C-alpha cells in the first residue's frame, strides 16, 4: 500500500546556513519524486530529515497519517520507526556477510521464519535479476551487482516508502543506464512512494513522476519532467536542465509580438511583458539549413560536433552564439554560412530582472 509523505514548513540549519529553507511538500502515494539540483542545494539534507537521520530545526513531517517529526510538539521518531527503506550512494553492504545475510539481517530482527526469509530472498533477487547470488560476498561482485543487492535488501524489508540518495553515482555510464531501467521497472512493479536524490538531470527526467528542482534549500519548481524541461519556472532551472544547454538570449520587447535580439527579431507571444527580457531556445527546437529559408536568419557555423546519433552545431552571428542540435551526422562544414529558424511555439520568455517565466494570465 503506497503512502503519502507530507512536509510542512521544514527548515534545517547548519550554523547560519539554512540547508532546507521553509519547505512544504506533499508527495502523493505511488509517486516517484526526484529531488534535483546542484551540490549544496539541500536535496540530500531534505531526504535525511525525512529518513530521521537529521533533526530539522522547524516544521513537521508525516509518513501517511503518522507524525514522525514536529518541532512544536517535540516529536522525532528514530529512523527505525518510520518504516522507510534507504539505499545510499556507497551501497552500505556488510562486507563479512553473504548476499543472503545482508538481505535477511533486518528480517531476522522482525522475527521472520527461515522459510519466509528464503522465499523473500528468492523473490527480491529475481526482481533485481540477481538469482544465484545468495551465497556470494560483496567483494565478489561488481559495483552494479552490489547496487542491485542494496536494492534487493530494501525491497525485502517491504517499507512503505523508498528513499534513495544518489544510488547510481558510483557506476559507469553503461551501468547507470541499465540501473535506471531496473529502478523504473521496480517502481512500476512495487508502486511504492519513492523519493530519489540526484544531481543528474537525465536520471530525473527519465525516471520521475515529478521533479522538485532545488536551489539554496528552496524548491524552485515542482512539476512533471515534461513541464520542468519545456516550461522551466525561472532562468536557473532553464539553464540547469538540458544537454546541450538551453540558449539564453538577451533581448527587448518590440511591442508588436516580437523580441528584438539586436540585428534581428523573433516573433513570440509576450503576454504583456515589456522592456528587457531573456529568450530561451532549446538547441533541438531550431531548424538549420545551408540555403536561405523563409523566416531564417543568417549565421556562420563556428563549430560542428558530431556524436553519432546526433550532431551539435555552434553558430555565430556578430557577438551572438547559438547552439543547435540536429539528428544524425551533420554535413555542415565549419565556417559555412547557415540559416537558423526559431519555432515560436517552443520559445520561453523570461523577465530579465526577476528571472521568472513570463506566462499568460488567462
């Protein structure tokens, strides 16, 4: 049975620094929520507060209907009483115990019978595709295999909520891809409420139901991966999400439904904005041609970077530099004249002073 996590006005300070600053958040049952942000944004501290590994200075935390922390009421249940499963970056497997013993350690404390434990171990090893490894020791397995065992241990405990703190960061790129696939599948099978911490935007975009982007202890945006990527709430999120990075172009509102970018203008809905703005253009949302096209603007190909499945083109016009992403191997040559065309339906406009997305008031 999936569980709701409710966080109310949570603050955690380290000296004068608020690592988590007045965060309120409701995580619906069965949600895979990723806490995403750069190092020092407060995502791990928030997870540790939920887990009971850190005592916040203020606020409340509920796991389902159970109040597990309240600064006003003086309640702070230890981690073992919160019915949460944790997977850490360093796996935290007992090196002197076999896989079987690592998985059943908590089950023995629960007084589970030997037959029940045998069945549970068999079930969870099958779920993480590690059948036949019960008698091995952690030193006899690769990093990816150890991570699967750490997941199996959490699954065997059958917690109400899964908490994962950058569990894939120690793996190589190929293993991370494989484990993202397995984690998403495990969440689909279990339906457990999951809170996942990472600085890796690919992990967040590919696995999450919702993403909470954090900066300086504050949640900047809580939304679906699609909304976070295509409609970032502010310039920090727009710049943080995406590879290659979004193009952020300084401009000014013309007053006639277009933005002036110096020597040319781009038609875009301005929603009543005026003055200085920033236009955000994703590299994959720009059309490129080697001959003049209607609505196209002339640039020069400064650099062409093929990477197999796609190519990145860095284009320049006077002092402006724009990154473009196209599928496949590009035939464009460096220093060749090219024409770029922006799709007005994919552009986002930001107020330059506040950095916030300009949106329709309707």
